[in-house]
């Protein structure tokens, strides 16, 4: 995993969906600016207890 420092959190939001199914989605998203100046979105999957990076176009 490529870890980089976060310089700024621009926005935070939560997504809760499919709670009525056997595979619910519960995530906390963060739009961040990394120390390198790159903008990216990371999220924590609260069902799995893991962090992921989502690269934007």
C-alpha cells in the first residue's frame, strides 16, 4: 500500500445503502489533498473495517 500524508480534508460524507440486504454498504468518504498536492478520495468501509483509495478522473 502506498501511504501518503494528508495535508487537508476538503469534504467528508457518509453513504449507507442496501441495509435491507445481506450485503449492506456503510462507508465514510473523505475528499483530501495529499502532501504531494494530489487530490483524491479515500473511504473507510465500515462493514469490512478497511480503508480504500478511490482515484478520480
